[in-house]
C-alpha cells in the first residue's frame, strides 16, 4: 500500500475527486482499484474473515472478472463525480459484502 501512495501522488493528497479520477488512463484506474481492494481485503481479514473472503471472491484474480468488476466500479463512479474514488470503492465493497465492523 505504501508503494501505491508514492506511485500515485495525486491520490495521496486526498483532493482527487471521482470526476478527475475518471479522466486518468485506464491502466492508472485499474492499478488504483486493485491496490485499494487489496488493502480493503487485508483490513477485512483483521475484522471479519467472511468479509475478506467475500471481497476476494467478488473481485477475484481472474483478469476477465477483474475487467468486468472494474467496469461496474467505473460506471458507479460516473454517477458520483464529486465523491472520492476510495470512498466509492469502500461503499461498493460494503454493499456487496457487508460493513467493515466486527
């Protein structure tokens, strides 16, 4: 996760809204989504194992499924342009798999 912060300084300053994020190249969007979901999965393992497994099952490592999930995520992001990309991702994960609470 620390590597992601140094590699993507625009995200690190917390000022990038979803509307700006959607203007980035797909490869940058893909990287950010993967890193954020991976971090959320690690956090979930410390809270609820079932939550971590659900996130991992939903996003998976299969490139075809990842591309499909990214498409779903980006479509949702288009509807909330003033939000923050990480907040949208967490909201999506909580809707799919449950809250990050014990």
